[in-house]
C-alpha cells in the first residue's frame, strides 16, 4: 500500500477518534487538498491561464448532524472551538480562521441552499501562509461537510464558485477561482490547465519519474494580503486606461504584448510592468502546457525560471528568501525547474525534481538555505494528488 494512503488512513482514524471523544458518535469525514501552482501566477484574477496541481496535503473535516441551527467547529490546528449560528452569519471579515467557515455557510445559504446544524472537527495539514492554499482547502472540505449534514450535494463547479465567493466576502481576499477549482477538480497524477474566464480545463499528465517538491521558506512578510489586493487594483487600472484605445478589452487576458508596446506609454510605469507580467505569464502557461503534453520537461522548467524572474522584476512579489531558493535549485542536479508559487512575499517555491534526485536536492537546498539565512526549511514532496471528496 502506498505510503500516502497509509498516512491518510492514519490521519482519518485519529480524527475520527477525537471526534468520538468530543461528540460520542462516529463522524463522516471529508477532505480537500492544498495545491501548488506549477506556472501561471497572478493571472487567474485577470481572466488568464493557470496550471495548478493538487498536492498530498489535505484539510480534513469530520462531521455529524445536529438538530438545531448551530455549527460548532473545533480546530485542531488552532486548539479552539467556535459556535456559529446559521441565522447570524453576516458581518465583515474578522481576521479569524472561522471567517472561512462562516463565509462558506453564509454563501451556501445565500445561493438558496438551506443548511442544518452540524458538529465539525477540522484538522488542517496544509501549512498556513506557505502559498499552498490552506484557505481553499478549508473552504471546500467545510462546504462538503455542511452540505452532507443538510442532505445536499452540489455540482463541483458550483461548489468551487461558492467557496471563492466566501473568500471574497468573508475573508476579504479577492482571489481568483484557481485554488477552489483545483481543490475540487484535481486528479491524481495530473496537472490541470485552467482557462479562468471560460473555466474550460484540460488534464495534463505529469511524468511518473518526477516529483513536486515544495520548499517552505518559513517566512511570511506582513504586507502580503494588502499587496495582493494592490496588484489586482494595478491590473484593473491598466485595463481601464487601455480600454480607451481597445474598447473590447475586458481583462488583461485580452491583450497581446503588441498592444502593450503600442499604448503602454500611457500607463504609469508600475502599472505597465504589472500588465507586462500578466500578458507574458499567460503566454508561458500555454507554452508550458504544450511542453508537458510533449514530455519536454527541460522546456517546461525553463518557463518556470522565466516566470519567477518576471514575478521578481515586474510583479515584485518575490523576496530574498524565495529568490535564494530558486537560485540554489537551479544549480542542483535533477531539477528541471523552480519558481515561487502562491501570492508571494514568502511562502513556498515549487521545484520539478527527478524522483531519484529528490533526497540529494533536499539535503543540498536545506544546507544552503540554512547557511545563508539561519532558517530551517520545511520541505514537502508530493505527486499530483486527488481532489476533494468523502473519505
């Protein structure tokens, strides 16, 4: 039996035991994965293209039904219990982990689906602040649990859209749909190329001889959330200005580099660079899909390095620690490509590493990072994993 299956069974059994101790009944268990984005960063909210893969780190939710309108949530990660009334969920973001639970419940009900009370115990295995989408993992697993408790089931796409709306309105992050989409649609052994406008998607097989290695820098700069929303505002500003000449432009997705070359002198310099990153990054995702489809990992890896350089130079969301990790990775034998992944300002890099070189890579990058920063790395190795569902 694969080690990932053994580990998952152990997590599920432990969670069920804790649930029984708290509530005296066996739960139904759900899980949703974190994700790593192989390429296509900050393109999703610009109607562009992304290429995420689900990873073998999950948020687990054990659930039972209640006869009242209360959702009681115990978080193992935060060692805290929160009571939420299904009749009093409104309100702005409170900067608390329960905003995600509250938001999912509120948004499901706002979509016309009646919920019932539930007991939930949450065990989050996706590290917070690492750029691996712990938030979408929590949202989707919670949504599945709440829907089950109410005897409901939603199509995967509606589920993803509800969870995205919850993050917008109750957590205050204007994210694209990529994270919720891959948590819902992920398939073992595959990356997913997603058109964030049409939501058309294509599964792309990841060769069996490589692993996704995520290196958590263990830093999270405090400006991250505000800067994420500022980057989005920069992109929207660019669209507004360029639309004066190109009225059919709805989002940066609709622009080519030739358009930016022609009219870019009317943009503030910073806005110009933000737009240039997004336009080029969309091109890189399409090229990367062709490379992966053709098994050209060398080309795919080169596009990853180009993506990281653009995120550093034009989008300015990298940081010293992430740059160091990518630089070291580029010198390691068996590494096809590396880049920062996630919103930026800390968090993780993703590395496409030949399976037989993973251990050597881990040793080399841990030593180099520790020597340069005095910090210890947290490293996760995964194949592309399966999306959300009942356990």
